C-alpha cells in the first residue's frame, strides 16, 4: 500500500536556524508531491508542489523542497527559521496523479521556533 | 480572488443530532473535496464532487453524505452524530483542468459532539 512518512512528529529549531522537515513516500512511480502548512484553527495552505518538472521546487515564504527519486524523499527546507514559521506541516502524495481520493497525507510535523 | 470559505466555523451538537456544513469554493473551481481531520487519524478523505456529481468517496459510513449545487457550492451532512464525529472538517477546491491536482483548503468547520 502507498504510504507517506514524516520523520519527527515534532521539530524544534532556533530562530534563524535551518529548517529541515523530512518526508518519505512509497510509490512505484514518481508521484505528485505537495507540502502544506496549517496554522492553529486554520485550513491547509499549499507551500509548494512537485509535478515532474524541476526536482528542486521553490515555494512560498522562503521554503523549498527537493525531489529525490532514488531516496523516495521530498524533504522541506528553509535556510533561516522565522517565528511565524511555527505551525503544522503536512507532506502529501498523489501516487496515481489522478483523483483526490488517492491523495495520501502524512501524519504531520509540528514545527516550533525558539526565539 | 477570494479563497475557499466554510460556514459555520464552529459547531457544537449532541449525539444523535444531524449537522450540515457548507463550503464555497474558489470562483471557477468545479471540484470540491471534503476531509475529516482528527488527532488520531489525521486527514481522511470523505468525498469529492465535480459538476454536481459525487466522483469519489472515502471509507466512511453512509451517515456522511454530501451534495454540490450548480454554482459549485457544496454541503456535507452528517446524520445521527456520534462522539467520534468530533473533528475539523475541511473543504478543498481545485481545478483539475490544470492537471496538477493541487487543492486549496478552507479554514474548516470545528464540530464538537457532546
């Protein structure tokens, strides 16, 4: 069965430090990949997406992610954490590149930013 | 362009009651999907509507139903509420014609069943 794992349910970084949130997926073919952010009491906001174009994808708020087929990974990074980055982050995979019922969301990683 | 809106934002209901949640998609988006988010199960797909037709359905009991109107607005209904239905219900709209299947989420409706 297809799956998405996010290593670390909770990650803490200091303000100004590198942010690295990990996402690994299982899929027999390169899927579409997404990162979403969720702030308290809000819905999910799309940060960035990979849809088989460039493997390094740049998103909003200074985030980027790199698709590595050999590692089946799509880790999210940001060079310098800001207090406003504190939120829940979800990696999502659409393995069939078709309908939404096939989209699998990871369990989420809660990011804390320490001043 | 206005985002996805959901009403109401918060609801408190009693076991056995029924509830209707509403979602207005981004203008021009014809696909609306519904998700249930809970701490234990995470995000789970409920169903998707496209052009007033249910196109896909997740693994939820028949108490969960939905519909879509000609203006793409969607409602979901939960009948005979159970304590376990307490969750954040998220609606997402999209334009599949773009080919990437990215979704835009609303702020959600927080349902509490007592």
